C-alpha cells in the first residue's frame, strides 16, 4: 500500500515508542510498525532515530526518515510497501535530501518482515512487552542467558523455571488473533 505524500489521515499521527528510540517515531503504515518492532528486538540494532525534515538548498524538505543504527553504521529504513507517492518535483527534493543524509538504504519488503519463524516470535515478544515480570523471574532469566547465551524462547522458559507462566500468557492473545483472520 502506498501512502500519498502529505497524507493527513489519522494513521500518519501514530507514533512508535521503544527503548531503542530516544524520541517517538511517526509512522503511517502498519507495515512500518512491524518493521520497527522487529528492529527493536534485533540485537544487532543499537538505536533508532527519526529525522522529520532536512533543509536542502534553502528549502525545508519533509522526510520522515527512520535511521537504524547498527554496528556496521547508520542506515535509512526503506519499507517498500510504505513508500510515498510524490510528484516529480517533490520526489526530486526528497532524493536530494536523502543524498545529503548520506545513509545507505536498509530495504525491507513484506517478505522480509513476514519471514517465519522470526515474524511470529517477534510478534509474540512484542505483544507481551507490557506483561509484568517478577524480580525473581528476571534474575532467573538473566542468569540463564548469561550462562548459556542466546536461546529460543521455549528453551529459556525451561531453563529459567520462572514462577509464573509469562510465555503462556501470550498464547490466548495469539489464538484470538488467529480466529479473527479466519
């Protein structure tokens, strides 16, 4: 789905907030939210930034660029399905502004974002982000990860032996979502 440039729909006012973003990041398309959630959970991503506009040759250009900071440098997020449709003059200004940023594009397609099992795991973890975790369970989780390193969520649940079923809390939500799509 392409979002028209300058679109004033309510979706363009949605903001994404995460520990890796110092400021809220505006987004218009749901698929950008999916990309931001996955990038937030990606251990290779150190931070996310938002550049709303840039002045090029004395003209302020609306960019709404998401910058992904990883060990290999800074990249401009380009979610293919969320690219704006612009007239030729506006597109030219945007291209000049992007060139001035000097950031290589990190292109993400719908296929990239829906790659399994990564997409489902990210969805489960992201949707469980508001679940309260007891301090004793946090200690067990951190201890298991420190001793054994990264591991699948199911294995972590077994290794950490936490006192409350945090993993199971996300499954009713998953079943409800699956039923809605049928």
